[in-house]
C-alpha cells in the first residue's frame, strides 16, 4: 500500500506541469503557443510555483485513483497465483 501511494504521489507531482500546459494550450480562447505559455509562467510573479497550482486537488483525485488501481492490480495478481515481479 505504501509503494502504491508513493507511486501515485510521484506520478501526480511529475505530471502536473505538463498537464497544466496542456490545459492552458487547449483553453478555449488561447492563441498562444506552448513556448509562449512557458515564458509567461516563468516570468510571472509566482514563477515555477505556477506550474503546481491545484496540486492538492490533483493529489486527492489522481492519487486516489492510481493508488486504488495499483492495490487492485496486486490483489488480482495474487488471486490468480501470479508471483510478484522480481521473486524467484
């Protein structure tokens, strides 16, 4: 459970900046290119912190989903009698 939770937290934190850029790029009235958006973010008052706006909500949402998926995967794998990866 701990490793599933850690994996979900790390995947959420590392994918947050890319997902933010994707959302901004696909915004309805946005005509800016990705490079321009990155430049705007980096020169803004908050700088790099802007990439992590909404991370708490995302951790709750995505973290819960990923953790649950990994726990279910492990449970089903054991149910089928499949050994854990790396075991002899």
